[in-house]
C-alpha cells in the first residue's frame, strides 16, 4: 500500500500552461464557500458582507500568486517540468493553502480587530482551510492528472500507429514489387538478386547523401564551435548558459556541451525543417523518432540509436504530432 502511494506521488504531473487559472479559479471557489458558509463572524455583518467576502477572495489570489509565480521564479530547477511530480504538486498546493490561511488571518484581524495577529486567529483560519480544502484539492489533482494522461496516451497511440503504418507501407511496397517480378516469370533467385541489388543501391544513395551532408554549426559567439551533420543529430537540450548537443558519430551516441542559447541553436537548425522545437528546453530531429510514449506531462520521444528520451510539452504537442504523422519526407 505504501509503495503504491509512493509510486503515485512520484508519477509525472503536468505543469501549468495557463497559470492564471490556478489563481483565479481557486480564489472564486474561496469566495463562494465563504459567502455561503460565512465564518469568522461574517454572518453578523450587514450590507458590507459581500465586500468583506470579496476581500477574502483577493487575499487568496495574492497568496496563490506567490506560490504560482514567485516560487517558480526563485526556484526554477525545483519547479522544472522535467522534475515535476504529483507529490510536488500536492506539496505546492499545501503550501498555497498555508499562505491563504496566513493571509486570511491578517485580513480577518484587519477587518474585525478582534484577534490581532494572535495564534488563535491563525489557528481558526488554518482550521477553516484544513476543513474546506482537502476534498476539492485532491479531486482536482487526480482529475487533472488522469485527464491529461488519457489524452496523451490516446495521441501517443495514434502517432505510433502512424509510424507503424508507414513502416508497413514500405514493406508492402517491397513485397508487392517482388511478387510482380515473380509473376513475370523470373526465378526466385533472380528476385533475391534484384532485391539485394536494390538494397545496395539504397545504401549507395545513403552514402552519397552522407558525402554531401547538411552541416550545422553550434556556437554562442565564442571560439568554441561544434559542427554536426543534420542527419546525425538527435536533439539539443538547454542547460543554463549551455546547450547539450546529442548526435550520432561512428554509430555511437555522442553528447557535447556548447556555450550557447536555445535561440542561437534554433537559428543554427533553421534550414532543417525536420529539426523542430518540442519543448522550451529541447529541439529534436523528427526523422529519428521510432516510438512515442505518453504520460500526464505530454509525450516522450524515443529516437533510433539514442539512449535518452526527449520530452514534448503540451504547447508543442500538436505541431510535433502533425510532423511525425506526415513523416517529414523530402
């Protein structure tokens, strides 16, 4: 039971794309709950009741803004989408609830002046948050996670189907051509020889393509520069003031750090339509994709000959899906 719970808490969780929703929607919920239940002596107030409750909503929005905007700006590595899990989302939500309780405590003291910055006032505010918050928090977290998971798994399945269909189509063309050759009365040995000859021609064409590669130059304006054939590139990842370039060399995956920005990396690959942005921190070579996995955060691309998986965030998912399904041929 404990192991299952820990596995659930460590599972990936989608980071917020429209963060304002996590500020506005909970604040409206707080306003509605307080307006209906009217704690803190609100029920005894007269015509100012609406405005006092609205003030609680504003305080809640300020507290949520701190956890939604300020904390990620102060601790970007901790809040990175790559490392974000259900457990971290839950912890962040509990911190937001604590901030709301503190804010409500100050606001209540200011409005009523009865328990000015006292532990009693704070505990009352914390108690109301503890009573009202758990159910909607847990419901929203699980609902959002499962919604994104189902959606991404479905789209990943569609992409994998397109990849498999393209591969099967190529195999079917070869089989049909061989059958036609047999139907014309050619011996099986001749067909095999022709197929072998065709394979050699394809290999020769690939070698010719390698002889005239599309060269990419990654440099951040310093003397350091990395030259890579576009067809051997796997992905580019942002790492602080550097980019990590992953590519194939001598049939092995190689990685190198170059002092450059993602904007400079995008400019370097601008002439290659099959190398696209799939995440705020990643560029990927679509032609190397062999399989797609889906989780609640988006997709993860498996690349041929690459040991690492490349994430696709929701903001780029539609474009990446379209390009993979097209095959980016030509």
